[in-house]
């Protein structure tokens, strides 16, 4: 399986859905479970950068509220309040003079700065949950790197990525979405399996790091003997985990095969449902062919009738001509004289 995606945070499925969703969103702002939790910055997580940034934003709020409030509290509400505040500042300047205007701007500046620092800076909800639930989620940093292959026989990070990819493949499969695997509680079982594998891999990584650190650059037969024993223990546990990961991958592969079979079944079903329409189409085709023959027959009869009509007209015209030719010449002349 190709390494195509980075590892996402592996979160304890026992956490509440809202907290789990916050933590699973990305690794940004989270803390590796195998490392100590860093101390929270003072002032509720507010930094000097927050304070200076708030000072500049509050200055714009005080002097030109119409330009900044839309970005802070929403477009339409910010625009309405900003226009009202801007009109109020202009009115104060016109009614009470420039000094009162400056004092008002300074007062609004300080008030806005205080509100922004208190309400808009510091630790947000995701950072709060990340600290509160530290140790109940795992990041890529918890699984070491390829340097541990010598002790473990594999890369813990790569193995965790394989497990997560297999779980994702099953949970995103069409047959699972359609409820065709409902005899297996995938939504519950698979996240739990993934989290247990993460716990085991993180522990293996921690122990492997300690063994490597303890061995250091030391050498000697006694060191090699102890190191060989510990390496065997690590690899034995690693092999058991590999079997779990491979089982997940087989399940994912079978699920992909089931998806293919399900799509094929859907296509066959849709084609079979078209059978009645196809039968009607064939019947209509036969009717069309018969209709064509009938139309052509009508056309032939029409041409024949037209021929008969022309022949009759010609015959009548011929009879008239014949009748005119049979009359006596003197009669025709006599008639002419009378006229």
C-alpha cells in the first residue's frame, strides 16, 4: 500500500463526539502523548504578540469602526454598528470640538483593546481540549521514525499509517454506508482497534527509544547480550501488532472487493429494470416497420390513383377531341356563320 496521506491524529473513541471532532481535525496545536505537556502561557494563553496585535486592531476600531467591525463580528451586523459608531464620532466632533473628539477616540480605543484582549485572545476551545485530553490522542511524533527499524524491525509510524488507512477504507466504503456490514459495528469496533494499535505502537516506540538511549555508544559482549534479548522482546510484540494491522488490511481489501461487487450488482439491477422498456422499444420498432410499409403502400396507391385521374382526364379530353373531329365540316362552318 502506497504512502499517500499523512497520519491524522488518532483519538480515543471514548471521548465525546464534539471533543473528538475538534482533535481529529488536524495535528496543529496538539501535543504528542509521549512528550510532557508544555506549560500554558500566562494570562490564559495570551502572548505579547496578542496584546500588541489587539492594540493595533482596537486603534482602527476606535478611529474607523466602519472599516473593521464587519471583519470582527460579521458583515451586516458589523457594517450597521460601524456606521452608527462612525456617525456618532462625527457628531461628537461637530458638536463638541476636536479635543472632545480625540478624548472619545482614546476612550473607545482603550475599551476596545480591553475587550479584544479578554474575549478575542488566549486559548481557544480546541487548544483547551488539546490540553485537557493530552495523552488520549496520538500524533505522528509518538511513533518515531525509520531509525527504530533496527530494534523493532519496522517503522512504527508507517505501521500506524497502514492501520489508519485500512480503517478509513472500511468506514468510507459504499457497502458500509449502505448498511450492508451492519452485523459488524464498524463505527465502534474499528476506531477502538485503531486506538489500541496506536497505544501499543506508542509504547513500543517509547521503549525502543529508551533502549537505544541506554545502549548509547557502549559496546561489549554483555551489552550485546542484553540488547539482543530486549530486541527480541520488542520484535515479538511488534510481530503480534503486525498481525492485527494485516487483519485490518485484509478487511479493507475485502470491503473494496465488496464495493466492486455491489456496484456491479447495482448496474445489473438497473439494466434489468430497463428490460420492460427495452421490450416496449422492440414492440414499437416492429410497429414502426409495419407503419413504414403501410405508409409506403398508401403512397403507392396514392400515386396509382393520381395516374388513374390523369388518364381519365386525358381520356375525356381525347373523347372531346374525337367528338369534335367527327362533326361535319359544313355544320361547323354553318355554326360559325350564324355566330
